C-alpha cells in the first residue's frame, strides 16, 4: 500500500496535490482534525524546476501553493532545516 492509498483509507476527504507524488513524504494531522497529506517544500520546488527556472519555481510555489488554504483537509508542507555540523 502506498501513501496515497493509506491516506485515502484514513481520510477519504484528504486533499492530494496532483502532479506532486514525488514530494509526498508522509501523513500528518493537526490537533483533532483528520489525517492529511504531508509534502516536502524542497521536492515541490524541484518538480516545478522541471518546467521553469529556480527563481520562477520559488515564486510560483510561494504565490500558488504555500499560501493556499482550501479547508481543513489542506495538505501540510514541511520545510527541512539542515543542522550545521560543528
């Protein structure tokens, strides 16, 4: 069973971002809300870069994806913070 199948089993109303399966990294939840999709910001931008420059991909992501709230089943987007090794 893949993440999409597992998510739809946990929450049939969970929203999936079409075309971004490679960026789907897990299943999460917010407080008492139902399970939702979790995506990697970095991977979303990498996918967008296949069609546009890095700067355009970041701008498109910030304007069209990062700011989008479409109800309680809106996906969570995770930005990975890298630890600096001393």
